[in-house]
C-alpha cells in the first residue's frame, strides 16, 4: 500500500512540475513573438494628403529613405472594390 501512495505522489508532483514548465515556456514563446517597443515606435508615420493631386505619384522622405505615395481618385477606388 505504501508504494502505491508514493507512486501516486510522485506522479502528481511530476505533473505539477511539467505544467509549470509548459506555462513558463508558452509565456516566453508569446513574449518572443511580440514586436519590440522600438519597432512599434518606429513603424508608423502620418502624411497630410490634402494638398496632393489625384493620380500623381509623390516621393516623400521618411527617416532618410524614400516612400512613394499615390493618392487614388474616387473612380479608381470604386474600381478596386467592385
């Protein structure tokens, strides 16, 4: 009888340690998938497109690199949707 209770205790203890390890590894894996705060902060910019002409490609500089902006006309937007 004593061997049985010890075996049960060891099984439960092993299960508890395995569960804690699984939760810790999932937490670390999730944290590694999230982007760094520096990447989040550097990844967005806003442009005032009110003064841009429609269907004209504009080259803007952002962080020293060119970005290409095209303001589509309403006609082009409707074509793309339907």
